[in-house]
C-alpha cells in the first residue's frame, strides 16, 4: 500500500543522513518516477525534504526538523515520549501524537522492545475512577484553544459557584488544566478583572471577532499576585471515624494527624474558608465532626440538617 511505503520512506529518512532515489526504488521495488512522486507527497504533508545532486547525493530531511539520536540517550528518549504521552492524555491533540511518533522513530531498533515494556509498566490516567472523557468538554477546549491561538475574544453563558447564570464576554489568556478539569484564565469584560472560568460550566460558547488586548498579565503573574494577597487561613480541628482513615492520607499530611486509641483520627490544619471546603467536609458524611472553630461547626451542622430534612 502507498501509505505504508510513504511511512517507511519517512522513517528511513529520519534514520539516515541521506538516501538516493535509486536506493529507495530498489528497496520498495517501484520506479524512480514513483519515488519522486512519493517524496513530493511527503514534502507537501509538512515534512521538509531537500535533495543534493552528485555522486554522494540523495534526499534528506532538513536538520532543523530532524532530531539526531546521537544527542539523546535512551533514557532521554523515554522521558520525552513519556512526557508527550502524559500531555496527550490531557490534551488528546493530534500534533502531540505526531511529535511522539517522531521521537519514537529515532529509538534504536534493538531498544524498542525495552521501551515498549517500560510503557506497559507505567501508565498515567488523569481522570478520577469511574469517569471518562467528556466529548462536550473536548469541543469546548478546542474552541477556547483556537481563541487563545488567534487572540480572539469569547462569549458564553456561565454558572458560577453562587448559582448565578450570566452572559460573559472575556479575553482568554491561558488554558489551565487543574484538579482533573480544564479552566480558561481570562480578563472578564463584565467584572473588569481577571477570572478563571471552568469549561464544564460554560454554555453557548463562541468566538467573537474582537481581538484580545495584548497587554494582559500572564497566568503565572496572576498566581503570584493572588498568593501574595493577605488571605488569612483558618485553623480547623476535625475528628474522623476510623472508617474514613483511608481517605485522610489522601488529603492531609502526617504531621497534621493524631491517631487515638479508639481508631479515630484528629486532624489539625489550616484552610481557606469557602463553600468548596464546606463541601469537602460534608463529603465525609457521618464519619467526620468539626471540633473547632465553632462557626464552621455550626455551618456544617446547619447544612447537614438541611440535607437530612430532604429525606424525611
């Protein structure tokens, strides 16, 4: 098949300094004219192929496109492929797949089985148990990514943590993957300030013709500014049942925990108080008690009662 021959020619070009049309024609048992057509097709696909005339001439891939495996150890190659694989587990981007295949092509043939074994032993999945990729979120990601690349504004309806559903126009700056979800760091035209929007909460998303302002701070600068603000953490003491002990190790450091003789665990830590932390505490159900501060104990008690009243 032609596609198999084209792929084989690309791999040969990646692994050799140059190769003549006659050598390729003999290798694949086709005419030299066919090889020239194949080279033209490969070049049109975006792989820059040049040719050199003379006795030592032939086709070769331009150096600024080709990676010389002599500059990379096997561990280097494994690390690059692993990083690309992990990135693509989040992005699901064809361009990342192509980059990964390019690096794989320069791994020495006698080392490929060892590399394949390594990737069977190590697997990275960014989704929580029981979840699968949302095609709807992938579509939103592609729209926002296109807007970021093209420096275009976006419009969408957004449901915030207060339950408000508001039309927003925003200047997208950076896509952020955090805590199993995609966010877009933007300048919100409604609030006249920087905001981070969660893609799953965005509806009727579309790109606007208006260009993004070029003088916006980066996400890294924003995080530094946000972290430098005087957000005073609250000291909290939580008592967990022995049945919740396995979850405690997922969220709290060992030095914050005290194990009691009856199997229960007391955690003394600091938190930034908001609705999200209330939901985390409530997720432990009957297996947690807020010991202090009193006002959070009261809030959790009231929320628990409201939940209980629903089932009466």
